[in-house]
C-alpha cells in the first residue's frame, strides 16, 4: 500500500516515449504542441482601424474626404494635413494617418468631414506588432491546445500543427453482473456504467478510447483480453476485479501477461485497490469497480498520466482551495476525496459519499480532499479538484 503522494510520484516519474505528428488545425483540440509556435509576422501585420469611421491626417476640426479604404483593400493613399478617408474596421490605415475617429462622432457635408470632438493622436489605430512581433514565441511546446489557441494559430496562417501524439487508450470492464444499458437485466445484475463514465471522462480532456471490451469474471478471458489490449494500446484502463475476492482476477492476469506492478493499493477513500503497472512502454491502470472509485481514480491518477503521455504541461485537474460551507468530519482512517459542490466560492460536501454512489458526483463539480480522522470547521479552506 502506498500513500496518495507516493502513487502520484510513481506515476509522474514514469519515462514515456513521446511521438509527434502533424494534424489539421481544426483537428488538434486536446493535443499538445511538440514545438513552440513562433510568429511568422507581426500581429497585426499592418496598422489598421479599430472602428468604422474616418482616418485623419493632423489634428483639426474639419477635413477634406479624399477617398475610402475597406477591410482587405490595398490602400495606396498618402494623406496630407487636413485630409481624411472613409475607413472601416480592420482596414489598413493610409500612410500619415494621425488618428481614426468613429463615425458616430462626425458629420459629413458633401466632401467635408466635421468632428464633434478633437481626436487624440493614434486613437483607434491598431498598431503593427501591437499584439506581438515576428519571431516571438506565442505558444510554447507542451501547450495544451484550446479553441483560442487554434484561433491564434489560424490567424498566423498555420493549417497543419505539429503536436505530440495522444496515447492510444483501451478500456476493459470486468464483471459477471454487468449488463449493457438498454438491455433487460434480471435480479442480481446491474447495468455496466463505468466504461461510459471513463470513456467520456477521457473525451472531456481530449483523449479517445479506441477499443472498449466487456469481459466476464473469467481468468483466462481477462488474461487474453488484457494481453491483446496491451499489445494494441499505449494505456489500458481496466475497471473491476482488482480487489481480493475470489473472482478478482485482474492483478494475476496482468502479472501473467508480464506487467510489472508499479504500485497496488493506495491509502485513500475511495479507490483503495487501485493498481498501476507497466510493460515496456505500455501502461496499465486497474481501477476499482465501484463507480465513484473508478471515476475518482481516473481524475486523480489516470488523467495526469494521460496528460504526461500526451506531452502536455498541464497536469491534473485544476486545484483550488475553498472555504467549506459547513463543519465536516472525516471519521475514516483513510484520506478522502469527497464528492462536493462549489457554489458561490464555498464548497459543500455532499451526501452520498459511498464508493458505490455516483449521483453525488454527477450533481457535484469537485472532489474535496480531507485528510484521515480530520475535522474541518465552517469557513476553513480545503483543497478541491474541479471535475467540471
Ligand atoms: N475483503 C475485501 N473486500 C473489499 C475490499 C477489501 O479491501 N477487502 N475493498 C473494497 C473496496 S475499497 C473496493 S473499491 C472494491 C473494489 O473491488 P473491485 O475492483 O474488485 O471491483 P468489483 O468487485 O468488480 O466491483 C465493485 C462494485 O462495483 C460494481 N461495478 C463493477 N464494475 C462496474 C461497472 N463497469 N459498471 C458499474 N458498476 C460496476 C460491482 O457490481 C460492485 O458492486 O472492493 C471492496 N471489497
Ligand atoms: O476504496 Mo473503495 O473505493 O472505498 O470502495
């Protein structure tokens, strides 16, 4: 049995072989950059107008309108003192522009422009290189790509992005009692739900499960199924059958497949029987079958590993401290990740903390950490991992 800190350290210290690939710009959300993104030109690339209005030369109260520049135009106009051009947002400002005046503050009579107020030098001009300059690193290697990052890379003209390959994930659920949702079940059976929660938890962070298998509590079947997944995937996630019961075959099956245990059992609640193993450059997490245990172990242990394996610098769930809404006592002898809800900057520890209960996790948005045999007083701050 290891502590939470030891388990996380063992996971974070695994040497993983990162590979890179080019992906289309629209298809790299959830991937991480394998190279810095360097601006190929200044941003903006030319001085341009921030408003629909008039580009002015010199500071006067009236001007002669000498032309028009729309967004996308290649303006050849060189303004002289007292001249103005009609201009639109994003259009290149002509040479010698002193300022832009928004059209709401102007009036026009024939070709004469009158201003309601005096312009300030450089107002409403977005200067060339004002955001960043050519050659500047705008996104660093290891940056986990977001929609804004995609927008930025598109604005720099990149249509293919070099990213780290995401690990190939396989998922195996084990249990004789499990029935696929949508099918009839008889007394003693339950619906298989962990694979859905785990697959979508992967997807929440941009990781795809390429293959899902459901296997009975049969040693040979689990051994054969996990052998195949270890061959085909980078990371195998199993759920169930990892405790000490007569039908818990996962650990032994993994051992017989040549998987080397990195740790087994973590001193925590939920998720005590968590197993982590490795075979070469393949990694195996066997999560306890209880629904809240398996998902909580995914968030705390599997997610940081998948992120590391994808070359991301962003590791683990966002973690913040919040004051508790009410007194709380963890009477258990294990440190606990508690299903919790953060509202109005306060954290409420929810009812339904049993490892088999997932409704509290579904309506919650965080896992709150409270050490073993510890009381926390109302307003005392505790660490919370945000799950949504
Ligand atoms: N004698 C002991 N018994 C148990 C211990 C222990 O230390 N000594 N630990 C308990 C703890 S803590 C946990 S957590 C569970 C974990 O057991 P397993 O990983 O072997 O999981 P299973 O027995 O297969 O299932 C546990 C529970 O979860 C349900 N389940 C399993 N798979 C799914 C699924 N895919 N979808 C929905 N629900 C699932 C299953 O029906 C069981 O109710 O062991 C304790 N026992
Ligand atoms: O450690 Mo288990 O996940 O409490 O039921």
